[in-house]
């Protein structure tokens, strides 16, 4: 049960990438830009985490569902995977919302008929 959290994170990330593939929202729309955004976002959040750890704000804690592998003091293996999921999920939601709003603006009468 020690890798449950990591497994759930990886499965969730995989599901987000399947949504991305189906609707061509992020990586399947522009892989180079998506990769840059993902790497920059991941680095930003890792620096944020390291600053929080250095200031004693973020603590690892012990959980039975975690692997127990620590990359640095108070930085478990699951944290970068979670941050990767966070960035990818946010960008897929954002690009999907932008597409949805654009479609609603193109067809405003379709929305009036539903009201």
C-alpha cells in the first residue's frame, strides 16, 4: 500500500493526458509550447516548495499510502509528480475553458434558445 498515492497520481495524470488527446487542448495542440509551460511551471512550484521547506512551512509527514522515498529533506517522491499533475491539469482546464468561451461567443443565439 506504500505506493498507492503515487499510483493514483500517475493514473490521474494519464487520464488528464487522455482528455488532452481527445480534445487536442494542450500537448496535442502544440507539444513544444506545452512542454515549455509544463517545465517552467514544475520548476516554479518546486522552487516554491523548497522555499517553504527551508522556512519550515512545508513538512512531509508520514502517510501509509506514500512510498516513503525522499528526494530531499521534507520533499517526498510524490511531490514533483503531484506538481506535474497540477500544472498539466490546470493547463488542460484553462485551454478547455478558453475553447468553450470562444465557441459560446461564436454562437450566442444558441445560448438564448436554451434560456
